[in-house]
């Protein structure tokens, strides 16, 4: 085993421990080397997560696997190479071949990742998660799979209790297939999150935070394993750019509190 292989395995082991320790794992999503370096240097940052939406947007593509995977992987690889922390990547639905996508991600040093079920039939979705786990095992890396169910994003006209039951059933099946955590994005109340944790397991649920989501401290009390912010971090940065840019175009000067972060 090479030194590089050992370093990748060590990062994967660390990322897995961060999912099982009592403290909530807070992942501030990044999309390029500059954002990765800024976030990695913040006090309390223990790992990084990429955001597929943000990477795609920075290259001029819509989200949803519209960006060519080679371009997405190159961006992720540069992020991994720029920081010393473990990096978990948003791999969307696996770009047509979940196993190969995970294998190639591991090849650039990624030690964890999201795979979406896109609400496919359960057996098909489970097979995809199992393919991700098997690919990482073949590469010899204890890859941390954050298996995503889109039950709350693709609710249609289903009853709320049926949606919750579906998310729990899928989450349990993904854990049985070898996933480490179940990612349940959506606009979720504290009550729904508590029911998800009760049904899927303590420290087994991952939440996507948005404005109005319970605070990290509340999520920790509810037994959530990790919280990430997806495209919201890039939106926050672009909001600051838009607001300041508008002021500059009106004739104002640069604010005095600018920091040199890149």
C-alpha cells in the first residue's frame, strides 16, 4: 500500500468516526478550490462536502447531472488536492453507473459521497447503493455512503404520513445495503426529523439545512448525524457579490472590511 493509499484510508476512517461521534457533523458545502480553502481554514471545520448544484452552476450547467461527469470529477479532484481534510462529494444519482462513478471518485481521493435514489423502485434504488458500497470495497477504501432518498422532494399528491413511511423504509433498506447514513433533503420540521430519527436510527440521518430548518444545536438534540447546506453556501456568496456589486455600480466605494481570502 502506498503512502497515498494510506492517507486516503485514514481520511475515510476519520470521516466515518465523525458520523458516529456524539457531536453533530456540520459540513459547509464548497464548489471550488477557493471556497474549499476558506472553509477548511475555519475553526471547527472537520471535513468538507461538495455541492453538485454549485459546481455545475460555476461551470454554466443546470443541476441534475447536466454537467459532464469528467468535468464534475475534475472539480472535485482539485478540491481534494487543495485541502488536508476528508472530502465527501455529491455524486448525484451516479451518472448512469453508480459503481464506476464511486470508483473514479475514490481514485481522486474522495472518501465519502451522496447517491440519490430519485425515488426509483426500492429494489432498483437498493441495488444502486449496494453498487456504491461494493465499488469502494473493491478499491480498498472505507467510503462513507450518505444514501439520499428523495421521498420528501418528490412527494406528488401523497399523504404526508405515507411520504414519511416511504423515507423510513428506504432509509432502513439503504443502511442494510451498507450505507453509513441516510440523507433526507426537504423542508422538514423538528417533529418530522424526530420521527425520521426514530424510524431510521440515532446518528443515522443526514439533513439538508435551508432557511427555517431547525438549528444545528436542535438537530444534535434530535439525534441527527450530520447537516449540510447544499447550494445555499454558494447562494450566500453570490448574494454578497450581487449586493456589493450593485453598490459599486451606483458609485459607492469598496467596503473597508474586505479580507484577502484567496
